[in-house]
């Protein structure tokens, strides 16, 4: 919906009856009976303009957004401001300008380059993002390209910046009921015009009890799903760790496509909560199995505490075969299995299957299952190293027979 249409609803209110909340006030005015237009003019003059809410000043203090003037539209005790302006705080120069609204809320990106401006009229809401480098702007739409529906508004915590160019926007009904959360990725095109890409996201709280940055205050751990625009397939997943006040501390993307496979677990090491990332990768018969155990710093940086990896391939009998050290593979697997036995799965897309929850011990089942079959069954009475060496010898003999 065009911004002029949103404001149009307010103008109609002014023409037909003063506006929501204004009718009763006007009827009580001493001049209302003899000269309602004069009474209305006095009401407009006395009423304050709707103010800007949120962050009026950019993080560096270079820019300020402000409301200016009034128009003859009275709603719920306020007059709609004539315009919104972004000005240079040092020179006062007007750098960007747009019409005012019944409500307007501002949220700056962490680096101060982008300003997200949420606004609403009587029944309709909208969102504009301004790029202070190019002074172009982009209007938010839902993933399918449609505008925000009527009577869907922005709740108090409507905006969170995940990165300098990534914003999550929450919408809700007028009664505060959550309507949806959307991920906006901002990009400046080659022609210098700002654009945005929007996906809907849903989140599942996995735990509010882990303290991965070891500051004595637990964080909230969520599994987030980003949906394709049609809303039927997932685009990707994220594991997110947020501070007690809701700020993003750390996140990692995972996908069902092979290159996006990853698995993340919660683990207690030396009495403290840690994250375990395990990636047993196999492609074209070449294998790289690696894990990292890490905590988080106060700023969300990974602090690696332990790590290990092993590389091998199963291209037996091929000129491409590089090596299969059964003892080294067994040592690595016994090492990681010890940690998995003590861990809880947070999120995994390994094998192209999304999973959350359960013991990390369950994750061991599919690691090397492809190696054992009728031609070379696993002997539970022997060690893992023996079974791996037996597998290598059996496969080599079959390939060279």
C-alpha cells in the first residue's frame, strides 16, 4: 500500500469528524456549538505533534531524525507531524525527508549506516529503511511482496539488528498478539539504490539455562528456521545464543544442502558450559572429520578449548586413494564419542536431516554406518581400530581382485 493511502485515512478522519478521540473533546469545547471550525482550529493548535519514538540519534551522533511541523489531522490527542527529517547534527542540513505519521519509531544499525523507520496511520503500518551513504531508501514488504495487512502493527520490541545490514522485524496485532518475525537483508545495488530481501523466521527456545560466556548469567539458546518466500520450504537454519537482555551474542547457520551440514551440541567441560561443533564430512569418498569445543567471550567470539581432526578416504584400489590410517581414525572417533556421550544435541543438519534435542550419544549411529555391510560386517567383539583395519583390507582386496 502506498504511504499516501495510509495517511489518507487520517485526513478523512479530520474532514469527517475530527478523528478518533477528538469528537468528544470537540463537543466539550465552549465554541463547539457556535463555531465548530474555530473550535477545531483551537484543538489543533493546542494538541502536541506525535513524537518520534526510539533512537533519534545515530550511534556516532552524526545524524538526528526529528519530526517537524503539524498538519490538520487530529487523532487520539495528537496532531500528525508535517514531516520527518534526517539532519546533520553539526550543520543542521536536511539530508532526507518524508511525511509524518500518527506514530513513528526509529532504530539505527550498529554502525549507524542504516535507519529503520516504522510508522503507522489509523489502521495501516509500514517500514522504510534509509541508507545514509547513498540517501536512498527501501520500503519493507512481506516475503510474497504484499504490504503489511491492516490492523497489524509494530510491538514495542519491533526491531533487532543482527548485523550492520541485517534486521529482524516483528509484527503484531493491535492487542499485542505476535503476528510474525521477518529477516531483512539489506544490500546496495550497483546503481547505488538500497534494496532488501525478506524471509519469515520462526524460533524455538531450546534452553534458557546455558552460560556459554561464563559470566554467571545464563543465555537463551534458540533454533531459528528461515523460510523460503512461499513459506513451504526452509531456506536455512540458525542456532542463536542471546544474552539475558535479548541481544544476539553468537549464531551459526546450518542448511540441509550438503555444504551446509553441521552439528552443534551443548557440553559441560571442566564444570563449565561449552559448545561442541562436530562436522564429519564425506564427499566423493574423501573424508574430513573435525570437532571444536569452545566457549564464548563477552563479545561473542569463539574461544577454542579443544579441537581435533582426521582425514582419510575410502577410494581403495583407485589412483586417487591417499590414505586410511585405521588407528588414527579410531583414536579420533573414540575421542569425539567420549564428548558426544556427555553432550546434548542443539541443532544438526547432518545427512540433510534437521534435528534438535536428545543425547549426543545418539549422533554416533550414522557416522560410519556406510562402511559396514554383508561383505564386511562389523565385529562387535573386536575393537574399532581392528574393524577399521579389517574394512580397509577387505575393500582393497575386493577392488584389486
